[in-house]
């Protein structure tokens, strides 16, 4: 999207909705030379936070990931972004095929000298229907074994901590106060509007919370906008049990966990009734989960060891 299109969107959004003076307006961009050249125009359009899809600082890895930019492009884009925007984030993918712990440590140390206050660090996963799935099935792409994957995750947290970045979500690290506000809205199970093609939303209605979805394809989405005023194709009122499950699956990714009082207000259910008691007991004994606080401050949290195992824990824990 060109900068003038971004400017028009921001102008309309600020006209239609109330906004706080310190509103966060994030643009996600690729660190190609073309995109980097437009960063100044995006800032002038009203963007005050940029997130760059770096993914790796190794040219061979970038080629394997199918990225169009080079490591040099990424570094230049990051340096320019830091000069233009008060807040900058980028993402890296690790646990890549053949990657060793020393290699990742060196790459991450280099990366964190470039970051200001926020970074997203994702372990490579194989998604169904992707090129990576085909390569993995053919044996051309291998993932680290469980022990190496765990060591990579733990070293990621250690290196980030040395640079003043704490984990506030399974894959996200930030300086205090620099957490991504829009992502926190999703993880805390707040309300949000999905507007563009393929966008999902969670909107309050008279009878409860509704899940909304826009048409995935841009052209049919645009046709619906012209005809109906929006590109929405689906709105489903969520049952209390659905809300509870979603809030737990999202909230336990956060270091802060799920607040029991807010959970009850948001879902109409009691937190303890929505989780498997035997699984909770086991995870507490193993040091994976813990209940913290009392009264309105009581919350269920995953420990660092628990966040490492969260994908295995959640299907057994959440009813």
C-alpha cells in the first residue's frame, strides 16, 4: 500500500474513532530497498511504530526462507527506521534447518544491537500446505530435535535479557513499557475490529461477543465494501465456552497470564471450571503453571518452563 493510502486510512480512522493522544499506529513492512525508501513517507502519513519482517541476518537462510531481501538490506532498513520512528520492532525466525546454538547466539547478539525496544523471535514451524511442508516431507528440510529446540528457546531468553528485553509473550520481548499494544489486545482477549481482506474481529453485541470475518480475496472484498459498506462475510455469536477457550489459549501465552476476575467478566464462567484439574495439578507440581495473587489479582500463569511446553500443555489443560 502506498504512503498516501496509509495516510487516508489513518485520517479516516481518527475521524471515526476516539483516539488517545499517545495512540500507537504500527506499520508492518518488508526490509527491501524499495520499502525502506518509503519509510519517511509512511512516518509523514502518521505511522509512529514500524515492524520489519527481517526473519534472518544470514543470506543463505533468507534465500531458504524465500525472502527477497538480503541481510545487508535488513540492516540498512533497521538503521533507517530507527532514525525515523520513535518505536521500531522486527522479527527473526530461529530453529532453522541445520542451525546450531552458537550460530543462533551470534546472529541474535548481532540483531539485538540493532533493536531499540522490541523484537519478535519465532521458532520455525511447519505449516500444512506450505512449501516447507513439502520439503520437510521429502527430507530436504529438517528441524532441531526437542533438546536443541529447548536450548535455543532458553538461550533466546538469556540473550534478550542481557540486552534489557524481557519476554512478555511466548515469542515477544520488549523493554518495559514498549510492548506491542495491538498484540496485547488480542492476547488479553479485548475487542478489536477487522477491516481489510481476510481480517478477523471480536466485537461486542447486545447478546454477547461476536467473531467477525472479512472476505479473504481483495477484489470480492472491495466489491462487498462498495455494495454493503463493508467486506464482512461472517458474524458468529460466540458461546461462553468458546470465549473461555479462546481467552485461555491466547492469555496463557502471556507472561502475565490470565486474570481470574477478568476471565469471569469476559466469559461469564469461572476459570477453575474451564481447565482440567488433573492437568493443572500435574503442571503445578512440575513447575509449568502457577496460580499467583489473591482476590481480584488472582491469575493463572505459565512459568518459563511452561511456556516452552505450552503447545503440549494447552490441549490437555483447556476444556
